[in-house]
C-alpha cells in the first residue's frame, strides 16, 4: 500500500500531462530486460542495437532488477506546461542535464540501495563520480528517442490525446474527487490522501507540491508513482491498442486470442488445468501465457493446496469490454 498525502494547495495544482521521458524509459526497460509489451510487443532490433551505445547503456544501467520498480526520478522529470511533444521532451532533457550533485548522490545511492536491495552497478557509480553523468544520461534519452520512438510517436500521441480527453471530460462533468476515484481501480481518494493498492509499501508527502497526472502508454498497465519533489502519478492510458475492444474476439486483435480468452475466463480464480479444460488448449500453452501475463501485471497467482490459482488484476480491466 502506498499513501500519497496531499493538501488543499496540492489539489488546487493538479494537472494532466504526458511524459516523453517516461515513455522512453519504459520502452528501454522492456528492451534491456528482453521483455515484450503486452500490447505493443517486442521493441525490436533497433532498440536492442541502441542499447550498445555507451550513453544508452548507461541509462539502461538504471533499469531496476527483478522484484524492484524504482528508477531514479531525475531521469523522468515532471513534464512542464507545453502541449507539443518536442517542447516537453526538450525541457525534460534540459532538466536531466541540469541535475544537481546532491540529487544525483541521493537517488543513485541511498534510494537505489533501499529499493533495489543492493548498490547501483559499478559503471553507474563511476559515471556519477566523473561528473559527466547528467549530460550522458540526457544524451542517452535523446538518442534512444530518435532511434526507437520518434517514428512510432504519432501512434502513442493519439492514445495520449484520447486518454487526456476522457480524463478532462470527467473532471469537467463530475469533479476532481470523482476523477481521482475513477482514475484507476487500484487508486482511491480518501479526502486526505491518495491510496494506491500496491505490492510495495510506502508514503509520500505531496503537500504543497504540483501534482501531475500523466498518461502512461508504454508503461501500461502499471501505475507508477514518482516524488515527492517531482510529484507525478503515471496512470495507464485508457484502451491502449488499436481501437476499442468490445469483445473477447476484438480483444484478441490487441493481445492475442489465447490471452484475450484467458482474461475473460479469469474473472474468478482458476487453475491451469481448469483453464485448459475450459478453453481447449494444452496445460503447457496455458502456463506459458499465464506466466507472460503475470510478469506484466495482468494476472495474480496464489497457491491453494496442490494447485496454483490465477485471477485477472484490476489493471487488466482496462482491456475488457465496458
């Protein structure tokens, strides 16, 4: 459970935006770990080739190990007030390059040690000691963007625009409290704090801060929290993918037929054997797809005697028909 304390000043300064830097880091994390995005798939050979550049490799050194989620906040600065991707990203690149020594020292030292359970990689520590790390990370962000994301950005921007329009309409017609309580199934507004149902425990005091609600496309289906200095909540974009899935068959065009059927069946917890019997796939095939969906947070699993039971998560609901 993560508790985000806010005050009236914070509530008055809530705004919507998007973060090109977060999209870059999210795509890079998938490429660096050999993963596959549940909707956008494999980052491809261009992303893997980009990882060989020293500045991009340094950025990849900040990808958290399995079981951790923290990426130093200074790499994804809070987006400014622009509405053009180029302007927002240029400001973020400049902010990364201007990162102060104290921030760098804390986030690469104490913060990583506390969240990763170990120190940052040797190459990262040496780059920080050289005094050139902010400049190199800024260059790494810009290079990975140019080689791997610039061409696909119009697709991402259309998803972002759609998402922000939905949230703006909710704010206009139903108010901020309703917007916060419907922003995501795992997020609840108590009147004094935002409480995120998470596998991680913690608390942030966002009092007196600007709070930005960012649309997350390549970080989908995760809810990410950043702060308290750069207070940002990354919310999974509505209906990521091509079009609006309206049925299991339509959903299959987005995440594949087998996984679409599994999500529909997993409204209640079921075992691999039960799912194989219901859907007509082999247990091995079911296990393969469940493992992939578990890695990206679409299903949970728990042991019940000799069986492991799977169930879809609240994050998966945004893929299903209304």
